[in-house]
């Protein structure tokens, strides 16, 4: 999962991606998947609240790339956008405890 998310993030950031281009037909599905919720709990986002911190980080990174691609019309509703930004703030907070390589 982490390897796929890293690949997605790299692909989204490296290329000139257009949101409604026939070359990238899965962008809206990707946006939907990144904010999908658990079937058991409608408030728990599968990737944004994943138990692995790197999965959470790369999910947020992919969302940020999609914000850039879809600007000024994000592909999510207000609640999903709030969850993305809350997770982004948590990820930025984690920088305080990171040890540089």
C-alpha cells in the first residue's frame, strides 16, 4: 500500500496532469478512494486515519497534489476537505518529533 501511495504521489507531482484528460481517467476515482471511509464506521477514513503513519503521510501528500490539479474546484465535499486538512495539520505536527537523516 505504501509503495503504491508513494508511486501515486510521485506521478501526480512529476507530470502535467489535467483533471479531465483522457490520459488520466482514474483521477476522480483516486480522489474518492483517498477519502473513503470504513464500512463499519462512517467517520473513520481508511487512508487518512490509517494505523501506519507513512500511509497517512502519503495519503495527505496525494490529496495535496489533487488539490493542485483540481484547483479551484476540489473533488471532495466540505467534510472530506476538513478531514484532509486536519490530517495535514497532524502530519505537520509530527515534524517536531522527526530526527533528520
